[in-house]
């Protein structure tokens, strides 16, 4: 690519600025005692030590040489990496306050500006998380009312699958529709038809962002944000999609403002608006339009993508291992039968199904490097001094795929969650929702969705792949923030 003289001058100036920033970071961090790590290059950091296609695997490999706590440089800034069950347990659970802040990774900060429940830290995060948990519970999260809503949505899903007449189709988008409708019913107070063009457009943007965020492009952006902002590429699409999603949400929020009844809250947005009104005289209140928009976006994205992606993985795995699918069918027939809908109370009587669901979540390792944490203060941790504001990466994959915690960590094995008598057994090393103060606030909703959607589908259908089941690849096609599965067509054969 030929550059003009002004472009060459600009690029050279950027490199000089980045080099100065790197030197200042180095000088600042000499005050601390960061853990050792692989040697880093100026500006480039440890880029050559990390495989952009599966960065978590590179970090686990480095931990074998440098120990469970080590430092890498991401471009011009350092990151302390935590690997292994004991290390992550100590950091996130036993010393959760020290590691509870959220690091503003460049891509995350550009999207949110530090607003919303996912990207915020300190008092803002505490207030928004406390409010969100309370409000989600008020609207049924973990209770009978939301269970009935999921059961109803599951029947829409069954009907749509049945309309395929046992012809091959990809269930991916339908799974995303169903999962999204649950969080939409809580946040917006409504569900959408699966053929709604505006709804489908939103889901396409969410799916596209999920793929890009898990691609090397975002790794490059986080390493070199100033340079990547000047270059074309798929990373640009993330910000355009977020802008379009925010436009949709702002329109919905405005509609709520116009029809709000302060003595009757219909959904999460209403509850936030009522809280804003209650605190309108508090100039320091975190209940403002920016936090409303970003928190609503957080709930919409997380509530749509994580549960639906887990369900997509589950269908693929069960199609690949028909003997496991058959055992779940048998347990459904014995406990539930065919005359009523599955209910959450059935889970305790279905140890094998429960074990399979847990093993799906362990095996797929959906968020392998967790979301980025940050040192909330200067932390004395295992003999090292981690300065306040340092990026911390708790590699959840090092727990979910640990050879010391699981008998066959790299194989799909439901026996990981069954005792010798066939009863369900849990494990402290089961951390798909993270752990400690930053644990996923929608965990109980996600667990309910995954169980009810999956058992309802398997109550009605046998999933058979179009290709030989042995050829189904259950390794991720993309691996970054999320682990994204391959896409396959299946036939839903009525039982």
C-alpha cells in the first residue's frame, strides 16, 4: 500500500506517541512489583507470544512456563494473567473487592464510555448492579412467573421447528429469537414474532458483532486502538452496529417515557425511569439517560447472545453423540412424559440431563478469558504488587479445562457431573458464569432458559445432522471474547 507524504508523517507521529506512552507506562509500573512474564517488544508488547485465533490457549501455555500469575504486554499496556482454579478462586472470590473493577479495554470503552452495568466500576457499578438484580428479580428472574414465560416461548419454538416438516434447517437464528424474547419481555415488556423484520435485523447485528468480537480484528484493535481507528476492517462494523442498536433502544426508551405511569412499572425500562425521577434532585445520581441506555443495551446483548449460543452448542453436541441424546430422551419420558411442559422442579429428578447441560457449559468454555477485570487499588498478591488500574485477565478456560480438576478436560464427558450412583454432583471448578462480585447477574435466568428450552425441544424432537455425526466439528470456529460454534443444518424429527 503506497502512502502519501502526509500519511507517512501521521503514521510516524503515531508511532512516536505510542512509544512515549509505552515508556511512561514502564516508568509508572516500576513502582510496582509486577509478576514476571515473557519478554516484550516496545509498542508490540507480547503480540508474537499470543495466537490471535485462540489467545486463551496461548496464555495457558505461557502459564506453564511463568506460573499461574504472570504479566504480558498488550501493545503498550501490561496485563496480569491469572490461571488455575486456586489462583482465580483467591482473586475473584476470597479477594473479590480488590479485583472487582472493570478494565476499559479500548473496544469496550469506545462502545460504552464506562457507562452501563458491564463496563462500569466503583460506586456506579455497585448502584447499577444492585438496582438491576433487584429489578430483574421483581420481574420474575428465578421465579415462577418467568418460568411460565420461558415455557410459553419454548412452545413457540417447538411450533416453528415443527413447521420445518423434518426438512434440514439451521436452528441458530431461531434459538437467538427465543432467548432474546425472554430478555425483551423483561426489559421492554414485549416479545417479537420470529418473522418480524426489525427484530431480525437487530439479531443479525448482534450475531455479526458476536463473530467480530471473537475474531483477531478485535485483538488487534485492543492492542493498537489509535492505529486501528485509522484503518478499514470489520472492527468498524462493531461500532456502526452498536450505533444502530442504540438508536432502536432510544426509540423504545422515548416511547416508555411518553407512556410512563409512575405508580405502575411494566418492565425494566419503566423501573429505571421511575428511579431517575426519584433521584432527579441528586446531581451525583447514576440513574441518568446514559446509564439507562447502556445498561439496557448490556442486558439486551448479554441476554440474547450467551444463552442462545449455549443452546446452539448443545444441539450440535447432542447431534454428534446420539447415544447421549437418547439417554436424555429416556429421562424426559420417565420424569416428564409427553402430556405436560417441562418445569424447573423437574431438574432435581433428572440428574443425567442436568449433568449434560453442565458439561455443555464446561466443555464449550463460552467466555474463555472472562471479561476484563482491573485492580481496584494497589494489590499485594502472592508476593507481587499489582498497581491500581492494571488490567487483570482471569482465564476461566484454565479452570474449566484444567487437567487437575477434570478427568477428561478436553473431551465431552457428562460423567464429570455424576457420582458413582448416577446422582448429580456439582464442582467448585464449574465457573462458566465467572465467580465472585462480578459473576454474571443473569445467571439464574440463563440456567432456567437453557434447561427449559433444551428439555422442551428434546421432549418433542430428535435432532439428526445432515452430515455424518462423526464429521460434526465441536471446536469453535472463532475464539476470542466468545467461543463461536460452526453452523450446521439439522432435521428435527418428531418423537
